[in-house]
C-alpha cells in the first residue's frame, strides 16, 4: 500500500493482501528492512537467518522487543527500531 516491495515469511501458509506467506527460511536477496511480528520465544530459531539476510534495519513491533538480540544486531551494524511498522508507514517515519 505504501509502495514498498514486501515478502511475507511466517509459520503458517496464508495470504496477506496479495502476498503469499512463505514458510521456513527462504533465500532472499537485498533485504533492507525486516519487521518482526513474532514473540521472543519464537525468535530464537530465526536469529541466524535474520543475520544471514544482512538487513540494514530490523523493526521490533510491540510484543517482540528482545534486548539481547537487539544488542547483537547493533554490534553488527544493523539498526534496530522499537516501533510499530504500520504506524511508521502511515506517519512517514518508515
């Protein structure tokens, strides 16, 4: 809706708007931003995957804040944001 190319990755099959949800850990190139909607308990299995995508930024939406992982990302030069992606998009802060 805001003109960004998005790829949905999740635990269950489905569709978000016109995007099919890819399961597992698909290979994706040139990732700028990852926005997390998964809780801390489920994030652990995605740490290495997220790092392998080499994003410039990871947005931790409400309910996903994970200070140790945020620190690890920051140490690797990846920007971390504690915020709501939808609000950021609507307000022009994205």
